[in-house]
């Protein structure tokens, strides 16, 4: 079965700092990878996704993620965060062989101090 | 499109009562997912449908939970009888396999259920 691990549960940083959130998955076959963001009190919104091609994926709001197949990783980055990036971030994996369901990591709560 | 629509947004009920959560997926999406979000367990997939047929219900906690999708535009998640440990936010999401690479999964705003 596919699984997703996000190693950082909580991250606190100041505005303008760089952010990197780790995500590792366990599935040996072809995967589709996603990062979702959940702002306080809101639903999940898609930040970016990887299906194929360039392993460096750019998403909305200045976020990017890099797929490293050999490490089974899909880490999220942002060079300079803003207070409005305070949210919970979820990595998710969809493996076609698993029937197209989306498996989420445990989430990382990010607090950006102004 | 109005997106994935869930109702009600908030539900407070007493232990032992029946609770029904509703979801309207995006038109044309052929997959529908029910997730539960709690602080302790994060986001858990409860059940999902493809073309109105339940494909995987292995995440449904126990027999008190049931889900139906009578047509392509409507799904329900029912809890009977409800218990305080069912308190959570329940999200519905829909997806089109054809559009997956472009749009991913689209989530509704969720139903916050509190069982007292």
C-alpha cells in the first residue's frame, strides 16, 4: 500500500525566510504527486502537482517542489515566505495501480511570524 | 462551476443520533472521495466511488458509517448512531481521470461535525 511521510509536524519561521518541507512516499511504481495547502478554517487547495517531465515543478504563490525518484521524495520549497503563507501543508500521492485514490501525509503546520 | 458543494457546513448533534452529510461533486467528474480530518489522525480516506460505484470502502471505520452515491451529482455519508469520537471535519472531493493532470482533485469546504 502507498504511504506518505511528512517529517516536520510544525515549522515556525519569520517572514522572508526560506521554507522547505519534506515529503517521502513509499511506492515503487509510477506515482503522481501533489502538494495541497489548507489555510485556517478552509478546505484544501492545490498548490502544485507532478505527473511527468521536468522534476522541478512550479506552483502557485511562488512555491515549487522537486521530485527525486531515487529518494522517493517530493519536497516543497519557497525562497521567501510571507505571513499569509501560514497554513497547513499536505503532501499526497496517487498511484494509478492503487485505483486513483489520493493518500495524504500527516501534514505540516507552518507559522510565519510577521 | 461552483466547485464541490458540501452541506451542512456545521453540524452539532447528540450522541446516538443519525447524521447525514451531503456532497455534490463537480459536473463531469467521475470519481468522488470522502475524507475525514482529525487532529490525531490527519486526513483519512473513508470511501471512494467511480461512476457512482463504491470502489474502496476499507477506510470506513465501522458499520455505523455508510455512504451512497445514487447518481453522478449526489453522494451522502451517514453515521448511525453517532458517537463523540466521530467529531471531525468531513471533506468530499471529486476528480476527473481525464482532467487529473490539469486540475488534480477538488475538495469541498467540508462539514464540521460535533457529536456531544
